[in-house]
C-alpha cells in the first residue's frame, strides 16, 4: 500500500491513478498523518451474480430491472 499526504496526492494524482490501475495497488491519502481516503482499483465483474456462489446458475426469464406493467401491480398499489 502506498501512503501519501494530501499535497502529494494532488501533485502526483496521475501517477497514483496509474499505479492503482496497472499494479492494482491501494493508495492511502492522509491529512496530518491521519488516513482520510483510499484509492482502490475497481473490480469489474462481467456477471455480478458470479460474486456469490449461492446465486450461480440462476437464470432470469425476464429482465428483473424492467418496470412492471399496471396489471402486475397489486390492486391496492395502483
């Protein structure tokens, strides 16, 4: 883990982002010696369900994020 103060983080931001991106490092940014933020690599997952073993193998017949039609809503909620 790389540790820098806020001034160094501002002046070396491009370098620090490159280290996070290519070397998959984490950067701790400190103010007055106290940690205030972390720069961490983003872990992109092609299929978010792959993160959870208990969800593997699930397939959806429809798009679960698609809005419901009016007929699909309970009568009391219309």
